């Protein structure tokens, strides 16, 4: 009898375990064990999911200095935020094995090693389950194009003050090119094709084209955008942009009755959200045929294209007012950088002979870039002549990313980027306590321009702290 009960119990246990085993998910990762700083490498993950079709979220953490620049997965929303790679499926595809990938770009200054893993959270038997990838070590070898004294150890870089994010549009590598309208019928119809190089743009993007008077439009290839044509304005709207770095959208331009014949003149812009600010560029027109070009030719076309920034007064969001091109940027949507010319000055403002090319290049690498909104930095030094930034501040035991700017005839050196005044104040105290620098103080900025701390506190309604 006991033997019979034992056999029944054993069968039930196996059945119980089998129910969970049927929903078990496993992960495998393929990637390079060694990468060169300044290059990209690919990470490929395979999910052995069986018949599971639940909600799922994959995440992997990257160290500072590395960033995911592209992701490719079926039915997934890809993003890279706060050094986290994320893929989200509202429902996993109906295949037993699912493969997805993402590309990682490595800062050219880095050297060292790190562990790369990841985990998948999913639902099974009405409970949250987790599948984990065993971490693998990836070694970053130094870039041959970066001098040894300018290289950064990856581990040390994680504990330094975060470098200020360069938010100028040129660094975001976003471009948009319209080919010359293609005439397709005696009725006067045209096909309009637009090439997008999305660069770092990922979410909440919009193409807006102002049509000539007397024309309307119909969608041809939208690349999953929401298309509309109202009051002579064509719009393609994405909540999430396609994962392809390069893609083309198109629409049919249709004349109404009695429209004068001739090549239509179109004005357009491409806008997207970056760091909670709307960035906008003008769509430039080129006499090319995009359909006849290879990928290499398209990439070369993008590289040769000139960036023109569009100004959007009173545009407070991606669904704002009609955007009108205003020519090359002189402020507006893209913040003007006035400190590009690094040339030594005598006291009183007269210019000395130019510094050597090696020194100028060194200073160029440390120029302060503007950020959106109000923020605070800690100024740690100032002088009338440029200095060797790495060597000077290393002697002072300041382990931070120091940037310089020309302001009122001085080279001013500062660290950090803080949205809260109290954070900047606390870091100023830390500088006082851990380095010989006793005259460090908090400096305030608004859209890249220096303002007083009092102005910054009034704009943001923050409290002042001693």
C-alpha cells in the first residue's frame, strides 16, 4: 500500500514539475570576448521559449562609456536609458526560439574589461519568472588612434563625475534628405521619397512637409508611421522609430484642378525628442534617385549632406505648430557654441600668437558643450592661458571629467552637470574636502549660457543652500 502511495506521489511530483518545465525559458548570448575602443560590437541573444507567448522584458546593463546604438528584435520596443539596454514585448512571437540583437559603441578613450550579462522577465503560471544569462567578460583593448596619456581606465571611469552630455545636433548624427520629386503620370502626380538617417533619434519623431498650394497627398510607404495630410501639410508621426539606421518613406503628391505645371517646391523638417527637448532639422533636397542607390552610396550621401537646423518658435512638443526652416543654426532649437576658438589672450584682450597644433587639438577635446534647460556645474579653476588639463588636475587629485570654455577673456574649467543646486553645492564641498582646490564654486547655466545662480534658482523655483 505504501509502495503504491509512494508511486502515486512520485507521479504527481513529476507532473507538477513538468508543468513548470514546459514554461521554462532559457537564454544564450553570443558576443566578442575582445573589442577595440572606438568601435562597435554586436550582442546576439537567443531565447529558447517553447510555446510561451507572455509579456516579456529583457534588460542588460552597460558600464559608463558604452552605449547601445541599435536594436533588432521581432515585435519588441527597443530603448537604451540610464545605461540599461531594454527590449519589451507585449507578447512574445509564436516561435519556439527567438533571436534578437543589439549593437554597442565603445568610447575611444577606454581600456579595461567588464562583465556583460542580461535577464529576461516574463510571466508563467500567472507569476513573474526570470531567466538569467551567465555574465561573460569582455576586454576593451586601447584604440590605436588615442594617445596613452589620454586613455581612461574603465573601472576608474565608473567612479568619476559623469561627463557632460554633448547635445549638439551634429553629434546626434540625424539627417533627412528628400530626393527630387519623381513625375509619374500625365495627371501631374509625383512620388516624394525621403531618406532618414535616424542617428540617436529613437522615439517621438515627426516628418512634416509643407506642400505647394493646390496639392494634396496620399501615403505610399510609411514605415509604420501615422500618416496625415491636412491643410496642405503632410505628417509622418512615430512613437518609436524603425530600428534600421537608414530608412526611406514616401508619399504621392497629387495636384488639384488647374494647378500650374512644373516641379513642386516643398519645405520640410524632421523633429524628434532628445533629453526631453524637441530637436528639429530641415529636410534638404538632392537631385538623386534613392531607389537606385546601394546602401554604401546612401551612407556616403548622408555623410556629405550639410546639417541645417530648423527653428520652431513656440513649439513646445512634437505635436506643436508648423515648423519653418530658418537656415543654419544660430541658436534657437540647437544651442549656439561660442567657445570653439581656443586662442590665447593677453590680459586686456589682445591676442597672442596661436598655440601649437597639438595644444589646440588637446583643448578641442575638452570643450564644454551646451545642455538643454537650467543646470549647474562646479568651477574649479580659471586662467588667461590654456593648460594641460589631464596633467594639471591629476596633480590636484581631481578625478573628474574637466571641461573648459572661453568666457569673458578667461579659460574657465568646470566639472559635473547637476539639475539640482543642492547636488552641485554638495559636490563643491566634496572638492574642498578631497583636493587642494579651495576656491571651487557653483556656476549656473541656461541652455548653455552662463547665468547667475540666483537667476537659475528663480527659474527652477529651487531653494538656496549655504
